[in-house]
């Protein structure tokens, strides 16, 4: 009877030790994944945000998709203060693309508070990073919306042709609408 009880206690003790080891392994894996995301992406974004006083009041979290897919990054706006414009948010995105220009990504998902809204092709994101500081940011920004895609892969906004003034006006309307759909409407309603 006593031996049977001892055997059961030893078996239970082994199960507990195995569970502890598994918990430790999963915690270590989680810490490694979080560190990898931070060192590869968020640290660079934090540097971008701190390097330009115009970025103060814009809160963004950037990470790999599902935290483990390095071919897709998620640019997740968390908050934008009321004194910030869509231009300010766009500049943060361009500054991040510049800091990541040496990397290849399949796409960049644009989110607001964890909800995916749009995406950019990775090649376009890289191109904006290569051009940042060389190309006039107004040109890059006015053509941004025509490079934005819905999550199903269809183009979110039109590509305009025609006279310069007419095209510029439509591109700026699309850029404004893009920002409204991305985060402004939800910020305005508090949802």
C-alpha cells in the first residue's frame, strides 16, 4: 500500500516537473520572439519616433506578422494626438521605411489598434525607403494612396491620369480618404 502511494507521488512529481520545464521552454521561446521583434523592428521605430520632434504624439507598434513571419511587417497605429496631421503619420511610415530599406519584405500591413486595415507591397515600401531623403516627400505622399491595397489584394484607391493639377487634387483627396479609413474615423468616434 505504501509503495503504491509512493509510486503515485513520484509519478505526480515527475508530471509537475515536466510541466514546469514546458512552461519554462515556452516562456523562453516567447521572450526570444519578443526580443527578436523588438531588436529588428520596434527599436528602429523607437529611434525614428525619437529622432524627429514632429513625431511626438504618434504612437505606433511594429512587429512581424504573428510575431514570427519575417516577410510581413505590421505597422500598427495605437494613438495619434489631435494636433497631428495625416502628413505627420505618413512621414513616420516613410522614416521607418528608410530605416528598413536594406531589408526585403513581402508586404507591410497597416493596422489601427490591432485591426488590419490595408497593406503595401514590400517592394513599394523598400522603394519609399530608398527614396526618402532624396525624393521630394510630397511626391511620395501624393502617390502613396495609389499603392495602398485592401487586405484581399485589390487596389484600395485609383491611379489617376490627366493634367497635373487635376491628378494632384484627386491624389490628395485619396490620401485624405486613406487616412480616414485607416485610423482617423475610429479616433474621431473613440472606437
